[in-house]
C-alpha cells in the first residue's frame, strides 16, 4: 500500500531499508528535513526474501562532486549518483528519495517501477551548490568577469598589431612610402574587424543562443578553474570523476573566441595582404599571418593551463607590461622631451594606447566599486610617461659616460 506523504522533523536526510526479524515483509523508508520542502514516504511491500540490511547513502565526496537532478515533481526532487566512475550502482535495486542520495523511480498507481541508478556528473552549464546538488548557472558575469574576458580578447588583437607593425616597419625603414604605411594601416583595421566579429559571434552562440547576454556561474575561488585536480579517490584505487566547468562559461568561451579569430583570419587576411601589401616582399607579406599561427596555440595552452591564475593576476599583468613596453618604446624612439612626442603621429598613437591600457588595469584592480574613491586613481594614467620625459635628460647614456670620463 501507499500512504500519503507526511512531514518529518529530522536534522539529517537519510535513506534506509528496514526488515523485521521474521522477514515477512520489507519497508523502504526515506526521510528528509521539512525545511527543504520535501516529504516523507513510507512504502510497504510484501516480500519473501533474505533479510535486508540498513543502507545509508553518504554525502558526495570531494569539492566538486554532486548529484544531478533527475526529475522534479512539485517540491519533490529526485537525484542521481555522485560523479562518474564511483563503482557499481547501489546494492539496492531502487530507492525513491527526496533527499540528496536517492535515485529515480517512477510511480504507476500504487506500484513502483524500479529504475537503476547510474553514475552521473554535472553537465555543462551547471555547478554544485553547498548541498552538493548540480544547479544550473542562472547568474550573469559581473564587472570583473567582463574585464577578464576583455583582457583575453585583447591578447590576440595586440599580438596581431605588433607583428603587423614589426614586419611592415622593417621595409618602411628601408624605403618609406605612403603605400607601405597605408597597407599596414589596412591590416591593423582588418585585425580589429576580425577580433570584433569573432567576439560578437562568440557571444551569440553562447547560451542563451542569439543574445549578447550570457549566463554564468560565480567564481568563488582559484580551485574552481581546476576541478580536474579535485577528483576524489575514496579507496585510493577508484577515482570518482567529477570534473565540470565550475566557472561556466569563462573557461571555454575563450577557446571558442580564439577558434573564430583563427577562422576569420584565414578567410580574410590572406586575400587582403595579397591585394594591398604589394610594397612588401613575397617572403614578408604573409609573415604576420604565420606569426598568428604560432601565437594562437600558445594562447590556447596559456588559457588551458593558467586560466585561473590569469583571472586573478591579469590587472597587474596589464600594468607591468604596459609600463615596461612604454619605457622600451620611448627609449628606442629616443624620446627625451614633449616635443619629441609631437613630432610623429605614430608616437602619439602608441602613447594614447598605453594610457588606455593603464586605465584598463587600474579599473580592473579597483573594479570601480566605489566611484568617489576609484575614479581619482585614473589621474595616475599619464604619470609614467610624464616621469620618463622629465627624467630622461638625467639618464641619457652619453651624458653619464662623459661625466664618468671627467671624473665627476
């Protein structure tokens, strides 16, 4: 017979099978706390069997092992097993449970149809909650998450611009001409177009599909990026595989973006370079594309291995690298005064670009949580360039050598 659900007051959810000593019939008891909105079921079935033993289903092991929600019936949820590879299904042929630890069973009137429990893992787009249940990611990326994605999106663009300028600049130094500078400018614009389109398409194909809005799970700690390192091994032999993208979609969306960047580059850039880069030699005109075929795998490995570290360190990486590259550029260009900066437009473009990177790094560190305190920090953006120009005359190598020769 089947009785109506009645609430229980218990501190822990449990699943048990109890058999009287006479073994004339068996009871399956499932109890859950009433605070969760779940119910207590008692199923009695006559049976002629060997005596059953009490089976208590433990909580999931490890940091990221959880149970998937197999079915929802009002406030009643049915859950799967923890992880994949945890061993054979439960020794019990079926258990109906509203608490974490149960398996699925279908009701047909007063009868129960057994359904075996098979190991499962949180699917993509879900992560475990504090109760070790796989829950769908329904949040949105916060400001820091978007800044991280922007940083990862800027990396291929900056590398494209660097190598385009590097290989086209060599020829311009030998024989400057308007055609060569304009061809480099068109390549810069094309690289920007490729990365912009790739970013938009990546957002459109992400869940929800067709929208620039994406849903995500909140990043709580560094280990969220490396769930594959936290698969538990209860008996030191069998590993329970619970690897899933706990930081969905911040980890995989970068790979999708790089793939679209590479495809668009291979479709657009060779045709453009062949048409407009007539000022470059045959061996040089495609070198910026060859360079991209090298740095895209490097960026992919960097994201796969160090994605979590980059997530927490990218603001400081931006500040340090932008300061170093600005100092190297101004030194190589022999900038010693403000007049030297205004002589060529290219120097102003480089200077403004570095200022934008400085501002990006400062915003990423402060997150602009308190505008009245964080916005004044942006006044520090021109400080490195001003400091360099004001102190360049005191560190000029020829002056140091001459003073050393005079015994000063």
